[in-house]
């Protein structure tokens, strides 16, 4: 065993971690030489499902309010560090990378204990607490944006995206994408999603917009999240709205190829939006240790790749979409702006550095 990837929690950490593993395999590393470490959330399903070895450990994140639960965190971190230290020693791990979030701290401590190379990767424009702490021990810190608050010496490589996006080519995919969703050829398509679990705020705002739609004909591909599909399935679209609702989409390359404009959160998906050159309307979430989604959204907005709407201003969503969707020239400008900040090869760059460190 050579490489340990610590990634846990939401899709914003898990899927970049998976992309790094895919890149290691692409560069010649056997899957048996890669092990993932995380908790019992999304990671416990995704990594084994992709054929990678996975070690599940108990994890606990810092609560931002005063609570007795925070008192157990040092003990949980210590146990996680011991488990990872034993794994590193017993499996011959030579390189560790933490993808941010609470699993990164015990991973960094274990790598330091065993004196193996440690890297960390930050997905957001404002670094989380774990990466700010562990950057001092990292051989190199990889960041997703040209400037990342809290990590002034990070190396800008981009946020790792899945293999399907490394050489994304919309013209070659558009036919299959339209067939996949049974879309019209002459009607613009709006895509909607709120991350791997969906987002109630976005779902409700979009549903209200589509029920009262007064614009031209549109197709809508709405990835609702599993828990929201049933409640949204009974809501009717307005005149001229062809509204397809799905809980989840495995072929996100087809989703982006089909969409002329996407309404989304501003988490890890911003890397997919830029890698695919997809114009977007971003509605940042207010969660996370640093309010990181607002920072991510600002980067795309300043580049001209996205329009940002605050959660308190969702009344602006309908007029914004009605203005943008038929404006082919503006959408083309936003696609070009995506290209200026996109780094779809991020996973390969990170994997290459890890392989070099392992030699």
C-alpha cells in the first residue's frame, strides 16, 4: 500500500478525493495501492462502490455553538490518528493527502508520526480550519482558486474533478445528452441541482419559479436529491415548461452537456461548472466554517462566469433566468470566462506530485 487519501463528509470533499484516486490509477498505480479513510457518511458508500479499499473510523467535527459534544473531539481525533498510524505502518503507506474537513487533522498527525509525505488540498476560496492547521506540516498545499484566504502559499492547481470532466467536450456529448433526457433540439435547457443531497432552498425557489413561468418554452433537468424527489414530483410546471425531475445523476457529464444554464449551490460543483464551461446562477449556502460558498461564488462572478443571488433575494431568480437563458451571446461570454479559471487537470497534477514523492 502506497497512498492514503483522507476524505469524508459531503460530496464537496468525497468526489475530489475520488478523482485523485482515479488519477493515480490513470498514471499507473494499481487500485490495491490506494486506501481511503473516512467516516460513515457518503464516503463509506462511494469508495467501496468504486472498488477502492476503505477504512472507516469514528470522526467528529467541531460544533460552532457551546456544547458538551466538543469535549470528546480530542479523544476522537486521538483514536483516529492511532488507527491511521497503524494503517500507514502496516500497509507501507508512503504518501498521505487530506482533502479538507475534520478527517484531515488526524491524517496529518498520523503522517507526521510515521514521517511520510503529507499533502493537503483545499476545495474552497476560503480555507477551512483543518487545512489552515495542517498546512504547516504539508509538503505542499494544493488550492482550487488563484488566491485562497488562509493559505497564502498554496499552489493553484484547481479542484479535482471526476475523470469524465478531464477532457469534457460538449459538442461530442450533446446528442447523447439530449437523448438521455429526451430534450428538444430547439428549446433552451435549464439545469438545477443543490449538491449530492439536494438543497431544499433551491428546490423550493425553482419550483415556485417554474409553476409561475411566464417566459418562452424551456426544458428543465432538475436533480432534486433523493429526499426531495417525492415532494417536488407533484408540483406542476407552468405553460411551456418541460420539467424533468431526478433524484440523482450518475452521468453528470451528460447533465452539463445538456444544460445551457445551471442554477446551483457554490460548493465543489463550481469546479465542474468551470471545467465544462457551463454558465451558472449560483445561490451560496451559509453553512461551513468560513461561509466558504460565498467566497467560491465571488470568484466565478468576478471572472464573469456566473451570476450570484443571495438566499435573501430569491425573488430575483425568475427574472435572472428569464433574462439569461435566451441570451446566447451572454452565455457564450460566460462559457469563455469559465475557461479562464478552469483547471480540469487538477487531479492528474496532484496525483503526479504524490507519485513523485513516493519514489
